[in-house]
C-alpha cells in the first residue's frame, strides 16, 4: 500500500507522455509512459524498473476511437477494465426519478444552454461489472462552463490555471480525490486517499488514475488552448 498523497508529474520534454509518481516521503512509486507506435493505445507502468501492468485499449487506434481499456498484470491477468463516458453539466436526478427521461432532459438542456459534458471513467471488473468511477466534481464541472469561452481560450497557457478536481469512487464510497495543481511549467496532479480500500483495489484505482490523467491532461488542453 502506498503512503498518500501521491504526486504525479509529467515529463516536461518527451515525445510521448510520461508520468512519474512519488509518495508522501518523496519516493518514486511508479512510472508510466504511453507507447508511441502501436496498433492500439498502450501505456506501460513500471515500479523500480520492473513492469507492474500495461493498459491497453480494446479498440484499434487506427480504425476506432479507443474508449475501453484493459489493465493487464505481468502474468497476463486482467485486473479490470476502464470505460470512457461523459458526465452532464446538468443533474436532473434530484427531480426526475426515471433515469432514461432524465438523460433526455439533460441532453436537451445542454444543447439549449450550450453546455459542455466532460469525460468520466467507469471502473469495471474483468467481467464488465461496474465497481467504481472517476469523475469531475460538481464545482470543477461548472467552472468549465465558462462564459466567453471562445475568447478566454485564446489566452496563452490558460489551461494551466484550471485546477480541476476529480473524485474516485469504489462502490458508492468516495475513496480518493485527484486535483490538478496550478503550475507554470510542469503538469502536476495530487491524489489523496479519502476512504478505505485494500491492496488489490488500490492497484485498480491507481492504474485507472494513470490512464485518466493522460487523457484528462489532453482534454484540458483541447478545451482551453486555441
């Protein structure tokens, strides 16, 4: 088990995204890098120079948009699956009990108000059952519904000042929180433990966070860079 918080930093100069994670004592606990040339999206995760898992998209990066990833241990066992989805800026669950109807209303409101849905990730068992999620907190979600969006996104490095927050759930319990730090140069994220989980759960949670970080970082750039 790791000593939290974990601090994830991106290599400032690299051909492909690379992450280093340190624990609260400053010890490096893992490194991750995205494979540059591959028929599928693939991320290699190591600890102490030894492979601990690889995260591989189920879809081809050439013919499809990857949206499902297998987390595979060195022995070939699939630890879990991460599934892309989107969370609405409008929450109708408090006044519309039927979820299907609520989703239709949310979609229409988003279009009418020109709101942006943001990426989230479902965490699933190897059999495909949902066991958790990674999603933006409500304040972060609303902060990105920025008026004059097309103007402010022209500001140099504007995305660096967006300190998005994400919560990580296991079952119905929030067990971790992820926050982007405001930095000038090196992209930095801090992962804090907020609940109880065992060593196997921790593997799924942390490796899923690695995947989410790679795509959350790019999403912020896409949203706020011209």
